[in-house]
C-alpha cells in the first residue's frame, strides 16, 4: 500500500529551523480497514507476546462488531488534513508523512519513501500525549528500526515531546467534556460523576514511567477548568489485556460503574482523556460495554469525545513542531510539572521484563 504524504502549499520552510529538519513524520498506531485486515493486524500488534489465538479471535469480534474496520486511520487522515494548513499558516512548509506501527501505511514503507525522496533529518510527531513504554519508547524503537531497515541514507529522527500538560491540550479536552455535560438534563449537571479513562498498562510497565502521574495531572487540570470538586471525578482505566494473573492499572471502568451504582450515583460522564481519537477501544469498551453496564445499573451515561481535530489541539501540534524546529526556550505547560523533556533520558520508560538501553 502506498505511503501517505501531504504536500505543502509553500515552496519551502520559512519558519526558523536551526535544527535542519527537512520533513515531518506523523506516527500512529494503525488499524484494520476491512474484515480481511483484522487478524493480520492483531497478529502485528501482539507479535512476540505469546497471546493465545483464542484471545485474538475474541478481540477480532470487537472489530467485526463494527464491520471489521477501525476508524483510526480515517481519523488520522482528518488530522493530517487539518494540520497541513496550520503548518502553512506558521510558515512551516515541510512535507508531512504518515507511518503506523501496526497497519498500512507502515512505518517501514514510509521511512523508505522518505529516504528515496532524499530527506536526511525529520521530526517524528507521535500521536500519544503521555509517557510509557508502549506510548513513547516503543514508538522511538519502531522509528529507529524502520530507519535501520531503510539503510544508511535514511533520515535521522527526533521525537516531539509529550504534551499532557500543554494548556491547549487541556482546553481542548475541557471543551469536549463541556459538550458532553450539555447533553445531560439540566437537573443532572450539578450532581454527575466524571470518570476520566485511559488505556490500562501492566503495573510493571507503569512502575518505570510517569504514565499514571501525567494522566492524573491532566485529569486534575481538566476538572479544575470545569470547576469540578475532587470528590466528583476519578481516573480509571479501560481496555486491559494480557494474562489475568498479571497486575494492570486499576480500577477498570466497568468495576468503577458498579462502585458508583453502589454509592447511589445516577449520572456519569466518561471522558477518555488517555486517547486522542474515537477509535475502536472507545467504540467497543466505552460506547458498547460501559454503556451496557450503565444501563444494567440504572446510570445515565454520556461519553465525551476525544480531542480529534479540535482547533486548539491542531494549533498545539503546530506550536510544538515550530517550538522544536526553532529550539525555542519558551515551552508552554501548565500545572505542577514543567514541560516534558525533548530528548528522552537513557533508561526512561523501559519495557516490562527487560532493561532499557537508550
């Protein structure tokens, strides 16, 4: 399948670029685009993890429940279409490429195309807001592996920083939650409970990174902007996989719904704060499973949209790209932690069960 690249409307980069970048690479997870893609996609995702085939078939049914297609690739296309004019507005005329970890356009194919086009230094824009092995270091390893496979003329890649505490990311999420709250009856708007959700990860992975801390901070900042008192919101997790005997981050959203029911809560707003787009894990785990559990327990549930192509999220990506190109000392962040590092320290976010190297 062909590599995706959006050409600029500008003849060249006009924004400050002492870093010497000559291309941008948007990096995403990828997803199947038809029923025949589902099992090969899941085999890519789980390669080397000894996941039983029965589990793959179970997860495959989640995709087949929605026609065998994940919405994630279309959502990345929409984001790229929104990002291109934002970059042009900033005078950033660099070509914009796209590569996925697990499905076409695959990173290896995209990096080969970038190499053939003569690019030598590129900035990788990973579509993940938080730090962990699977959401940060693994993507760096994927890009590095693709560059190694492309040969000695492949571009050198840097990775853009994570942005969990950027004011525009917080504001975009707060806007999405406001939209969800507006869907509640007026009588429920002063009493609903807010559940911020994120993808669960193994406890052994969480112990080596700032994933929980960053998610808690984003949740706190969004709740603060909305004026929600601490007792009315909680960070919970979804989409757990792996062996049942291995500890993962908890509580799970379904267990949390049960606990809220026991406490007499009747109105629930779910905000998938850990995700950037409404892809399959949102559609199945929240819109299907969580909604069904809420119906069984008598809770009214409203689900907030992810940031998607919210104008402030798109503007933030443009700002962070410009910031890194220029090597700017002004790096916006709010809350109790500074802006995250540009260059990952040696040993950060190690994979569970093996030491990190670089």
